[in-house]
């Protein structure tokens, strides 16, 4: 720890030295005068108005004090929800742990261990969520993972043949529809711990051959894709349903909303997020391609959606489960380099355990329904 970091730690440990205006703006008292310095969170990091940072271009003690304060705040505020793999060591009917193995059931494609409960005499298998499927849970989830990583349904079917799994592209599509609906119903009951700054933007898609627009809301801090809305128009569409859904999922409204200059974003922010209660929600629509207030993070999400949509050559339905599946894959499955290999869900306090996160989610969703 260098000298500035040590001084920053001393400031953070003192009372009433750091004043939080909102999640992007802090005021830190000068240690030698009666002044206060503004610490602003920008796209390139924290910026301080003190001479040490402005003229020497160094990370000053005031910035270090805010960084330390933020780490302490995150540890206090964040409530981690851990979703563990289902431990199949009890009877599926009476939950008794007095079970015994009674042999192997030989299916066409794989074998499965059978059990009998000593308490209620029920015969069962440990295949929660994947009952009556000819394919193994690993084959099903591998197919889903390949698809949401950018492969077409037919390419996924061809790839599965290399593992000895003969399946049609239509069957894979049915798996995706079934399990995406199941996981979405389960995950919507969990509130993510998102930040106070959100971003929104739109991207055009082809649905049934027609040009449509997908509006998305993303949390700036965790990169969590909060909600989406499919619409017909770009500038005149009422996007209040998107804003209401985002607020419902996050159980809060943002302190700062970043968007482009489209009028519908400003109108929706005024009607859904702007209140008389302080602190007011701020709308930043003056964004640039370069500089601190750009929408690059949102554009990266748009690029991810565009890559997936190109392979599909358009969607078939406006309420397509594929969009929901992309959101689940983005939030809970795919690690992000910008998050040091974590998923947005990890950063938002929702930790999925297990080597196969798809199986963990599907089994927990099945058990809860």
C-alpha cells in the first residue's frame, strides 16, 4: 500500500469525511482546508476535482478513500443468494433418507440408477427435471449451451452426433423452449442486487420478416440485463412497460439512467422514474462516442444480441423464448471478461454453484414448481 492509499484509508475510516450524493457522485472533505472535492464515476474510472488528480494525473487519496468506502458498502449491502445443485440423496415422495439402490435401468441412449425408499416403498430415479427424456441431462444442457453461444440448431444437432447423441434440430428447439420457460419462472422470484446507474438502448431485429426493435435495460455496475421489450417503432414507441418491468424486477428505480437522445426514453423516465422524493433520478441523454458519458457497455450487449440473431436469421415470434434464453445465458451462464470472469448474476449477488449451471438452474426450478 503506497502513501496515497494509506491516507485514503485514514479518510475512509473517519466519520463524516465522505458524502454520497448518488452512486456516481461523492464529495470528500479536504484534509488541509475547508474545501470539498467532487469524486465522479466515469466510464474510465473515478475522477477527482483536487489539484493532485487534475494536474498530476495520479490516483489521489480522495479517490482511494471512496474506493475503500465502496468496498465496505458493498460488503454490508450485498445479500448473496446461492443456488446449489440438488442433492439427490432422499426419496422424492416422502423426503426420507432411507433409500437403497435396486439396479440400473437401461435406456436406449444411457443407463440410470434406480432407487427404492425403505419408508414408503416408492421406486424412483435421480433424474429431477429431465424425466422421460431419451437424452442425458448433460446432452440437453450441452445443446442449449452451444446454441446460446452462437451455433444454429442444425449445427448443434450435427455437433451432438460427435458425442453419440442422435437428435433432430426440432427436438433441441423443444428443449430450449421448455427449459427457458421453466428457468425464467423460477429466476423472476429472485431479486438481483443491481447498482444505481442503468443504461437503455434499442436494436433492430427481424421478426417474421418484419423490422422490429428490441429495447433492453442493463445495470451499469453488474452488466445485468434487467428487462426487454419488443416494439414496432424506434423513436415513438412507448417504452414505459420496459421501465416498469425493470423497476419491478430490481425492486428499485435507478438514481441515474443513461440513454441516447430519443424522446421516448426521456418521456418514460419522467413518468416512471422521476419522483418528487429525493434523491431525484437523473437522466443522462447527452452521450458521446468518446469520453465519459458514452453507451459503450450497452452497445456491447447489442453486439451480443446481433451475433445471436444473425445465426437465427430472424425470430419467428415477438414473445420468443429465445430472447428470454439469451437473457438467462448472458446473466447467469456466460462469464464476462470485463467482470474478471464472473457472470452478471455473480456481481448481482446471485451465485449459481456446480460444474453445470444449466443443470443446477433446471433442477432447482423443477423442485420449486
